[in-house]
C-alpha cells in the first residue's frame, strides 16, 4: 500500500522550520511523529493543533487500524513549552489550554487503537500523552513524571488519564510531588505496558502494532469501545453492555469468518462487515 507522508517545511520569520508533527502510513498502521527534537518536543499551540488534526485524520482513515505515536530526538516530550506562559487572564489561559489539551479528548474518543512509543523523558503533558494512549511501550531508560509543580504549575491535564489508571492516591502523590519514575516503575504501576531495551524500542512497538493490525478490525473497535464504556458503568450494567456489544460482533460476517478460519486452520480474510 502506498505510504502517505506529511513532512513539509514551513517558513517562519524567514527561516525554514520542519513541521512539528509528521505522519505516514505503513500498511494498516498510521505513524504520528512528534518533530520538535531541538525543543524536546514541547507543546506549543501549532504543535498541539497539528497533533490533534493528525489523530483525527488517522481515526477517519478506513485503511488505518492502529496508530503509533513516537518522537524524533532523544526525548518523547517534556510537556508544554514554558515560554508559552506570560501574564494572561484566566480566560486567556483557559482558551490556550483547551487548544493545547485537545488531544486528551481526541484520544479518548478514537475508534483506532493507539500506541505510545516512548524514549527519554516523557514529562508533564508528554507523560499525559503517553498515558492517554491505549498502550504504552517504553525504552528501559525512559523516564516519566508529572513535573509541572516543580516550576509552580500543576499537571492537571495528565491527571485525567492517570486517575483512571492509578486511582486517587497515587495520582495525587505523583502530581503533587513532581517526582520522576523510571520505565520499570511505570510498568509496575500500570502506566506502561511493556519495557524493552532502548535499541529495540522501534522494533517492539511496530511488532505489536503489526500484531494488532492483523486482528479483526470490527473486533478491535468493539473491544476498545466496550472497555472504555466499562469505566463509567456500574458492574451489572457494564456486564450487560459487554454482552450486547459481543452479540453485535457475533452477528457480523467477520465473526463467522474468524471462527471458520480457526477451525479450518487458515488465515482469516476480513471484510469489515
């Protein structure tokens, strides 16, 4: 399948600068690359808006099943660029943060499975981005932290996905202390799914993405929708909702194909219906 690259350069104040977000497609895998390595991939409004747009585009693309988010440079992202903070009103900062943090809403609403591939520092909003993805693969030397409190701010955006993973007490501890943790501790806490040697990060991430992309597209979408719904439902209502979604999947042609292919010891041919 043709690869779809977005790697334009933009003219800013007479200097050619690379786009802050790059995208490409590798078969059924969409790749979004954070591309401000000289600034440790810190968030600015253009960066955040292009990230949100890239996520939306990937989610709308019927050819894409899995979206990988990685970064150029030594670090995944160290959060919002501090030069964005000036003397502004509450209203101005609210509008600014709604634009910066749009990706949290986008990731939570996406139908496609998302994987964060993290090396170096993932701090503040960078940590939040990695935690908000469905799955996080980290290099052994990766470091995570909600560090904004160390400069007189506070990581409340990252706290939204963290609280669902960690619960109240550990989220409070991390957000209020600003302490950083290594990849293995993040894995122990459930913030990271897999930790791999640094030189194997890309291969491990893409291997996982390829494994997921080979699954039934309908099963992936319904499975993600069901698990997302469970977080907001009481136990018995949640169980009934899961059965309703599973019944919907069972009635599709792809469900029949998957079972028949398994019994016939052959690879399934998904029709997405």
